[in-house]
C-alpha cells in the first residue's frame, strides 16, 4: 500500500489496517503480524457491514 494515499480520506478501519501493515514491514514481529490480522478482520467486517447498508437502502 503506497504511503501517498491520504489517510484522512479512508475509513477508520482502512487507516488502522494500513498503519498495521506499515508497522509490520518496519518491524517484523509476531505481535505486529497479529495486529495486521486483527486489523484486516475488523476492516473486512466493516466492509461487509457497509455493503449490507448499501444494499438495504436500495
């Protein structure tokens, strides 16, 4: 994920995932990998929720 993306335009879950991935690439520890996995799970859950909201509004 390029660092040129404006983090302020992202959903909070996307921002957290990007930060976790950046941290993982800097310091490859099992704790940072765990943060990437948890952040990706949270992002995916939020993405599904947003998709559900979009489809119910139509």
